[in-house]
């Protein structure tokens, strides 16, 4: 499959994820964003969308953990991933006081 066809498939999944987000189907959106990124790991809009969906689901640890695993390779894509997914706030733990 050509690069243009692969990019189109990644964009199709990305736009599906946007529709799912708009419909409040966050879990399905996460899966669609991940499908997009499996096809094109450099698709920064999909990285940003995934980060937003995980943030909306309050799955901060997952976003930060994924970033920490990805950033170990030192590639440009991983740096962009860190920029988006790693920017999620840390999960806060109440001390009970």
C-alpha cells in the first residue's frame, strides 16, 4: 500500500475518533486514535487527540506511562508524543487531611 493510502487510512480513523469524541464515546475514540497511530505513528493530531481523550477519561497514569515507555527510544516521534501525552497532569492523591 502506498504512503498516501496509508495516510488516508490513518486520517479516516482520526476523523472517526473526532466523531466519537463529539458523541461522548471516549473509550471508542481512544481505540480509534490508537488505530490511527498504528498506521501512522507520526500523526501528531492523532497523538493530541489521544491525549485529550485519556485526559477526559481521567486516565492520567496511562497517558504518562505510555509517554515514558515511548520516550525511551529518543526518536522525533517519541519527542512529539511526550509533548502531547506526557503533558497530562499527574493523578492527584489526597492525603486524607
